[in-house]
């Protein structure tokens, strides 16, 4: 808690996958850097065990995005590439555990 500002501070984990895998999107007259959907999915799986009440909502997001990622082979290859070369062993293990526990077939 930062009393002088009246805010509660919370550490954010595993953001590297989001920061390293972005795309530029035109919104109105401005360009905005946003995470690739593949990175977003992996990030949600990595942080799932830390999410408390938000676990279910995050898994629904993953479940809804995966079919779109799989539709296009190049998009699916990006998911595989980020998983294989963009995550640490610990992060891959977290993804694998959440997928196993929730019957999610990431690479089925």
C-alpha cells in the first residue's frame, strides 16, 4: 500500500511474453502496440494459478481465442514458436499444468 497516493500496489508477473510479442494496431488516428493474441493466450495460461477469482474468466478467454488462432496455420505456428522459444522452462511447465488440469489442448 502506498499511503501517500492511496493505492494498493500489486506486482505483475511474467510480462515478458507480452512485451516481446506485439503488433501495431491503428486505433482512430493513433498506432498502439498490443500483445499478439498468441502471447495473450500463453500469458493467461502462465498466470492462471495466481489469479484467484479471475481463473475461470481467463480460461474462457483462452478457450474463445484458440479456435481463431488455429484457423490460420501461420497464426498457429506463431503460438508454437512463442511457446517453444519465447517461454522459460518454468513458464512452459505452468502452461502445460493448466492445460492438463483444464483439458485444454493447446497443440492437439
